[in-house]
C-alpha cells in the first residue's frame, strides 16, 4: 500500500494551486461565545464545485500522464465528488464519465451535466454502481478515480488543512468529518507533519458509525444501512484511508442527529454561510463535548455547501 | 435640513471603525457567468447584528454627548435596526428602549433581548409605534434615534460603500436597495464623492415602490400597503433621505417578486452565503436589465442576512 507523506501533499498543493480557491478561514465571536472555545473554520463550502472534493479531483486529474488523460476519467458518485471530477476534467479539457444512481437528486445531476460530463445511470446499489462503472471503463479505457480511497485524491484533500495551519498557528485540536476518510486522512497527515502536538479527531454521525467502530476495533467494518441527515458521510472507509487514520488520527467521536441539525442552524444563523449537514458534525462534536473543548483553540473543516434548498431540516 | 457631506461619512468611519466589522467584498465566477457582468458584492450580511444597520446605529450612539447618552437611546423597529441599536447601546454600556409590534417574529425579538435592550410592545401600526415611543421618551428622557431619517445614521451607513470603493476601483455602477433610504442616501454621498463618474441606482420591489414614485414625481409619496417578500424594504422615504436621493442618485428601478426570489436563490446556491430577500433586489435588477448591465463592472450592497430559516421562499 502506497501511503502519502507530507511531501506528497506539498507537491499536490503546487500542482493544484492555480486551479483551486484558497478558501477563507472564518471566526465568529457569536459562535465562540456559545461554545466557549476559540474556533477557526476552514471554509471549503466556498471551494469550486462547492466542496473540498475539488482539491482531490484536480490533483488526480493533473497527475495523469498525457496518454492516460486522453482516455478520460470515470467515477461513480451520487454526490460532491461527481461534480468535482467533472469540473476538474473540464479544466484539463478531457472526457469525464460519471455513474450516478437513478435516484440522485436533480441539483447534483444538473451540476455534473453543467460541467459537461457524460452521465450513465444505474440502480442505487453499490453493486450496480461498480458493475456499471467497470463496463464503462472496459469499453472506453477511461481511468477510474476513486472518490477517496486513492493516493492522489487523499494528497489533494490534505491541502485544505495545510492552508489552515499555515494561516492559524497554535491550534490544539483539529476536527474533521469522516465518511470515506479522504479528507480526514489527508488532513491528519498534513496536521501531524506541520504540528506534531495537535490532536486530530474525526467526527462521524452516530447513525453512520463505521469509522468509529473500525477505529476502536482495529478492523475495517463496513457501513450497514447508515441513516443520517449528513448525506456526505454515508460511505465506508477504504483500506488506504483506514490505514492512514489508524496511524495519524487520535480519536473518532460520534454525534447525534439533533446535534448536527443544531450545529448547522448555528452556522447558518450566526455565520450567515451555507454549509451542508455533513459540514456541521464537527461543531456538533464541540457542542456535545464541552468538557474536552472548552477554552481550547480548534480548527474545524467545513467540508461543503451543497444543499437542496427545497429540503432543509429547519422546521 | 442638515445634509451630510462626504467628510461627515469619513468622520463617522473614524468614529465607528474599531467597533464594526470591515466586511469582505466577494465575487463569484459562477454568478458573473449567469449575468455576464462583473459583480462585486459588499457583504453587510456579515456585519455585526447581521446587517449594515449596525454602522449607523453605532455612529448615532457614539455621537451622543456623555450627558445625553446617560439617558439611553430609544427607537421603534420590527427589524434589523432594533437589534443594531440594542447592540450599539450595549457596546457603549447605555440603556436602550425598543418599541416593537406585538406580531414581531420571535427571532428578531430574541436578538434584541439578547443584547439587553428593554422591549415595549405595541399594536402593529405606525401610529401605535410612534405613540408608544413618544410616551417612553417623555417618561425617561431617552434620545430617539430614527432608523434612517437621521443625519448620524446616514453617515454611518455611508461607510460600507466607502470601504467598497476603497477596495475596488473602476466601478461603473453602484446598486443599493432602497426602503427608508438610509443606506442608499449614505452610499450615494460616498460614491459620488469618491468617484464622480459612477452611476448610482436604487433598487426597490415593484410591490413597495414609494421611492420609485417619489423619485419620478419629485414629491414624497408614502408607501401604501406594501406587500413584498423583501421585508426590510417596506418603509417609506423620509424627508432627509429623499432630499439626498434626489440630488445624488441617478435612477431608481423596481423589480418583480419572482426576480427577488430567483436572485436570492442564486446567491445562496452559488455563493454559499445567507442573505435576506431585501439584499437580493440588486441582483434581481441586474437579471431583469441585462441590456443595461452586461459587460459592466458593478458594485452591489448585500444589506443583511437575517432570515427566518423556518419560513424560506424556496419551494
């Protein structure tokens, strides 16, 4: 297994720098007063295509040889990685094939189409997604880019926390959402290399706690019927992300659905920015664990801002 | 009538600078592509208390003599000015009395209470608001601060566009929402002093078009039964704001309700920031008037971000 080192994240940063947004780090007195901590939010909701995924997708696309790139890239995704890969491919002017479940929400489908990718629909099961993708890749020779369990993708995702720690010194904790583990593993490598004393914590919905159970047991346990509003965190860890997380992450904690919604509302109302529920799990962890985080200096990654405005949890 | 000059806005800026947020100016490639113009958004939705009103309220509170300040300040408002004045008074550690209609929405009431102001409820009519306020002011000697038809308030509001033009050179148009005219009149004085060639346009909902009709007729025409989603723009011009607008604003244009909602959705979805409907009228004007604004460099003031998340227009 080829494990990324910090120098690989540095190389990725040089490679993607002129294509990505250097997103802002925001603070809010009002939120700090609520949780009695000093929070620094890395705002990847402002990243191109609306999520950190564009960093990893861009690094993967730019790392391909000319010959491979000319065949195009392909992935299966119902969410943010599909749009990110489509935009990254468009930027290099290569073909992009996306396998999406037929029940994917229209706003996600529109984004992928808007970036010019070719969509193939499949049944909404992992098996159907993989079969459909394999068929596509065999037919046209496109390079499969996995949305998280992939060296180049992880290196790209690590650049967000690299920017955060370059900008904000003295962070005691770094909190990162964990679904498949792409952003958590890349973030942990960057954070530990830049600041060995930082405590890196992955945060996961209790209703989709495969990373928590895998981390605690030391064995990769896949997600079974996860059911959470944080729709970006439904996926299971991969072998590569799990290996990195085991070696670089201090702990994984889980949060309740109602805390996720409360945290999302606080971010929307107090900070006036739009984040998706998956982004709110880290603030939810701070709310649920005052005893750990009070009076500490924390970095939190807001992973994305793609929400369906017609289907919000505020009622 | 004492009309503010640009030097009064400069003095206000020096006075309030350390209390306000210097809000960011945001651009969005995605929004620019939709309207084929070059837009610079001054983000007062990120201002303290969630709206530009904090600038004017702070300037008014800080301009009071010690003796007057010690009596406290008072206003009637169902919206953003109430919270802004309450926070400004709290910052100077003086009393604040707010008259609010008994049907004011809870989130606004909570904000005012959270800043420690004393609320007196009245019937939801202008007559009742003014009577209740007069009674209060007579009893306790507090200084009445009008939310827009007031020299010091207008000078404070003008500082937002002063910051915008200091940061972004070469703007051809400045678009500002108009309700009572506080932000439009302050903005116009600043813009014309700093860049005499800029075209300043006020934007108003067609369903609350008193400023448009007053501007076109040259006579102050009050608002009658305005009915718009842009709840910050229901008020009528005052004699002071009207006088400034007549002499400094190039035009006032009106926009349809559906354009306001479309513009608000574009800002939320593409820029990932929360603005209230009143903030979206300027982008609505750009959408409705492509012939005027295409390929131009525009400044737009996003006036505030206080929305009721349980009552959004996206359905």
